[in-house]
């Protein structure tokens, strides 16, 4: 009479083991995808608005530029750095070089947190800001005013900004915004981008600490690139945690979800 009971116990044990195997396999697949192919990130600050707003979640391509020493870091969360793994390399493995206009996740040399900015200067370029206008190799970059809107930064400070489309020499177009053309970083020295480095700037030009600030960001070595930002998959107001589902109806920005960050129409209020 005990044989059917033993079979039932064996069957239940096999089911549990099969479940554990499936979960482990799923975790391994997720780790491989995140480490080598695509990694999700979120936006906590306003330096890339309106392209990437506070509370946007996006996926970034890790293989397109190959792999550098920070490619497999899990990033810094508060003061916890135990997961900050670095590859013992000085260059990059596989991949192509970034193009001007790409939006990059990277690690500035003096920092231990990830930044996201737009690639403005390539190795050997001369970059300068004059009266709020960007110059690349002594040529003023074309920009066209779109309108005005209100920009809110991570501290809740509201400012009226002017929104422009800016066109790089290669013909790629993106959106920037300016509080004015005479802010702190609107008139700078000329920066000469070293070989093997890139010059990064935020699209929210007057609210971005970027390569114009040499002591805190500066020129970004190619080996410090982590991934190319590609598409938003979630967006919520005020950086509300996405697990608070009860907040979704009033705060999720449905119009910003599942869109390439390179095909964006700016919001204009006036």
C-alpha cells in the first residue's frame, strides 16, 4: 500500500526540482542578457530633458560599442560598491566607435557612478560654447527654436526654458533646451578632445554637469563607455517607484513609453 505514496512523493520532488532548474535557467539567461546585450537604466536627474525625463526607464545596448572595464559593473547604489566589478583592461573589446549624437551611459574618470549624456565631441575635435551656441571645430552648430516650456529639475525647481532642435554637422538632429544663452557654462574655453576620448554634453544645457566641467566629468575615455541608450520602455512622473502600481493611473506617462530616444517630438507649452 505504500508504493503509490512513494511514487507521489517522488513526483512532487521532481516537480520542485524542475521548478528550481527553470528558475535558475531564467536567472542565468537574464544575467547574460543584462551583462552582454541590453541593460535597463532609469533617469534620476534632469540633465537630458526633454530627451530623457526624470522618471524615464530606458534600455541601453551594451554590445554595439564592445566592452570596456566598466561594462559588467552593476553600478553604485548609495554607498554600496561591492558590486562595482571592473575588467582589468585599458581599451575596448569588439564593437564600433560611437557616432556624434549617440546618447551614452558612461563612467566619468573622477566618479564611481554612471552618467548619461550625448556624444558631442569625437577624438581630435575642438569644442567650445560661445554665448550659448555650440561650436565644433570653429563652426557654429545649427539650431532652430521650437518654443518654450517649463522644466522641473530633480529638486523641484521650475524654470521656463527655450526648446531648440540642434543639427550636428553629420546631419543628425536632436532636441536641446536652454534657460538662457548666458548661463555659467554658455561661455567656455576651447576644449581639444584627446585621442581615445569623447566629449559629452547634456541636452538640458544649463542644468547639466558634463564634459564642460573638467574637474568632475571632463573627457571620457573610450574604455569608460558602458552602453548606448536606445529606447524608453517606461516613464512615470516625479521618479515614483514603478512597483507602486496604484500610482500609475495619475502618473504614468504613456506617451513616452516604447519609443526610440532618437525620434522624439518635444513638448511645447507656449
